[in-house]
C-alpha cells in the first residue's frame, strides 16, 4: 500500500481497529463444519421467515429462493421466465391453463411433489389471515369460485388454473416457492371420514374428507419453516443474528471440488461492522453492502476481490401529484431538468451507477429506447449541459407561475429519504441542485417504516425510493394505473382528476368514449362493464379495493387503457407497442423521475470463485460458488 493510499485509508483503518475490540467481545454459537466447508455472507438487514407465502422484504426473498422453488423462475442471464418445478404452461380451453409437474422432485423431508402441494401453497397465499404480499395478485388472477383444479387428483402431477380474464403475466405470477401440504405422513393410511389430526407444522388441522383424503387448513405458522425443494435447506436460525443453510445431498465428492456445505448468513446493519468482518476474514462475501467511498478502500485490500455488473435496480424520485405545486406538469418537468443525474452517478457513486431514462434497464424487451427525457435543453452550445438544463428548468418554473421571490426562492418542498448514509448524501445532492433553480428543499431522513407509511398516506411532496426487480413490464401497471393508489380518494387534491374517487372506476374513463383512438374507445366501454361487475362483487363480499404502488397518485385514462391492454396478450410483439406509448407519456408527464441504476457489487474473499453477477441483484450464484481454501 502506497504512503498516499495509507494516509487516505487511515480513518477507515482506525474504524476497523476500534470495531475489532467489540467484534472480539461477541458471543455466538459455533458454526458447523470447518472454514473450508462454509461461506459466510454478511447482510445489512435481518432475515424474516423464509417461507415465500409471507416473505415481504427483498433480502429475505433472495435467501428464500435458495430453499424454495416455484413452478417457474427468472433466468438471470436474460431475465426470461422459464419452467422450474413445472414442465410447461399450456392452454386447456378459454381462460384455463395447465401445468404438468416434474416427477423427479422431492421436498427436503422426502415427500414427492404433487398437485396438492401447489394448490395448498397458492390457497395459503390467498388466505386473508396470512397477510401475503401476493394475495391481491392471485385474487385478481384466479376465479373466486374455482381458482384451480387437479385433473389427476391431489396426488397427481397436473394442476390447472382458471382465470378471471386473459393475462400475459401468468408465468411470472407462478414463481412463488412451493411448500408441501402439511399432512402427517404417519396418518396418510389412516384416513377415516371426519377424522381430524394436527398437521406436522403443529398449528394447522387436517380433516379426512369423504374421498378418503386429507385436507388441511391454510394457516402460515409463525416460526415454522416448511421444507422446500431448493439446493439448500434451513439448518439453523440464530435469532436476529442470522441463519445457516445446508446444501442438500452434500458429500465428500463435493468437498473435494471445493463446494461449500453451509451458507452462513449474518446480519450486520452497520457498514463499519461489515467492513470489519471482511477485512478480518470473519466473513467471505458482502453483496451491495458498501457505499462507494468504502468500496474504493476495499479494492486495495490484498485478500479481497471486487466484482461489478450493471443492475436492473432503479432508484427514482416520486412526486405527489395531488399537491398544488406538483400537480403542474411543468413543475415536475423542471425538477427533471434541474437534477444532474450524470454528476451524481459520477461523483457520488464514483461511476458505479448509470443514469436511467425509465423503469426498465437497457436490453429489456419492453424498453422504449427512443424515450430519452431531459436532453432537449440546449440553448447555448458553448455552455455546460447542466447549465443549459437549469436554464430550461427556470423557464418552465416561470411559465408555471413561480417567479423568484426576494430571497431567490420560487417554491418550497420537503424531500423524504431513509436513514441510510448514501441515501442521505444523495438527498442533499438533489437539494443543492434544485436550490440552483429556486426550489428550496428540506431533507427529512426517517426510519424506513415511518417514511413508507407517510408516502402511502400521501403525506409527502418528494421521496427517494427504489424498485428492486422490474422484470415484468406489467410492473408499470402496479406503479401508474390510476386505481393502484394506496388511498381510495384524496378529497383535497389540487385537480378534479386528482380528487376523483378511485375505489371502483378509472378517473376520466367516460372521456375515452369520444377518443379518436378506436382501441381505447372499445376498451373503455368494456372496462366500464367489468368495473361495475367487480364493484358489485366487492360490495357483496364486503371487501375493499386493493391498492398498489401508484404512490404519486398519477391518473391518465389513456395510460390506464394502454397498461390494461398490454397485460392481456401472451405475445410480447403485441404488448410492446402499448408499453412504448406508456413510457413516452410518462416521459412527458413525469409523475416520477427515474434517476439511475446502481451496479451490483460483490466484495468477496479471493478464495471464492464462481461469483457470477447478473442484472438481477440475486443470490443464485451461491449455488455454484467454490472455495480454494
């Protein structure tokens, strides 16, 4: 290490030295196996229950995919949806699709995969008592009276899905990890009608029906981790500190090839703690856990390697369009021109991020490459681009009726962000850039749950958020469809469209009856009839409309039409023109400002090989990791 680098790294080395004192005082149960048999992965967040029926946070989902497999999976190399436990999805009549299950699959407890397990898993996810994040999705997809059936019986290998209407995303919807129905194995041959026994998860009840087969209640049991079909099984939990997975079927031949038997996941929310763990060789791998400044230091540590790959994760600035100031498209567009994304990705992320011009990453089949907002701001070819764009922003703010006051301020807004260090720094960067055009921004950093609650209630102006895996372009519907708002109405919104109720009918739907677009005219008539039917169903059942991710409260009836039409056909070539229109309109209206895609960055021990990064910030590569010592 050179003298200059040593001086630059001295503050971090001091942090490491101090932290080592506390690290050495920790008391923890011994890890299984020898150091060569395991890989220690450090996470920045604690892990919840791995069962994907109730796993809500992204970190837990990533780990759970090592234990559980779905009917389909996302292939990391090209983000294609490919069969996993299913052989293929085939049509079997109007609004009906069937899959044949692979016959060579067993759960970790030795039970063979059967249709009953798929049905049970999905029924659990649809049970309101379990609070599954995919409940609303499945209720929208499948018929309420008969969502699935098993033509070859519960123990067969074929299951069929009965849809409410055609949907292109069915394969993507079926990536949920399958768990076995918890029928006690010892009682399978003792099934007598009306017999009730406690299931092997010790909280569900199984009843013997008239057909001589068991049927279990669909409760997801707190603290119980059902067996999966993945390459790893849960070996042990260590409270909030983390958990350990064990490779299924590990043998001496695996050991000879350097295949680790155990994956040890440890929760260290503090960045300095993660730094210490790697430098002191107590950990082997950290994925996306360091700020750019720390990464720069770690690149010069001899026994560590740093691997990068462009990412699909998109950071964006959402704007509350119900507010008087932000209801004006010119103000939102001015913010887009004032934010210098190139500077932030270059200086703050040290080129570890790429500016985004939309939700989807480069190379995605549904991305509209012709849309490149905020590039038409040249008024003086001799001036820097950032200065030209600021001029354009000020021009728009003047047109919107926001001249500079005596103090130079045009308007005042509040920006919400999390307590994460890099997010706070980015928020300050945005505040300084907006201040140059007369927008005074007060940054407020909050704990994630508090911030998210404020956003869902519409109690914010600007907020920095991330979308971790925009794989399926139908995510645009979740984020921008007018009925996907977390609130059913904002009575004090600045515009009539913003004040319109959003519980049953698309705001402005009837205006499409006179649209020059014949496709949307037909859609509006049909959608009105469908909306009436669904509203009556909800009223009869006493269930409110389920919200979504439209936290900007954006409403555009044409966008609603295009988004709804794009989710129906299976052929991507038919879907893409609709998504092209949506992305072009979003670039004009700017309900959110897409900022950048941050790189996937892994810092690992140089004894590890097989770390293959993709666009998806996933942990799938851990199946193929090897260690040399």
